[in-house]
C-alpha cells in the first residue's frame, strides 16, 4: 500500500489508476483480515467466558465482592 501511495503522484493517468485500485484492494484486504481475526476472538470469548465466570464464582476469585 505504501508503494501504491507513492505512485499516486505518477505522471501517467494509468499509473495513478493502478495505484488507486491497489489502495482499494489493499484496504479491503486489511478490513477482511481484521474482521476475520476479530470474529475468531469473539467466538473464543463467547465460548470460554461462561466457564471462566463459573469457575471464578465457585473458587471465590473475586474475594467476596459479589
């Protein structure tokens, strides 16, 4: 994406067009990767959190706060 940003100032119109499309494709790829990792993190959190809370409740992890 840095190379594409560099070519936005290119003298030819087709180079600038390729640079713009590379930025769009690169940004889309970053968005998809971010949402994929985030969805995996949320799925693990939803799966593990109830077990962690039950274990914390029965082992008095919170020290009588609740």
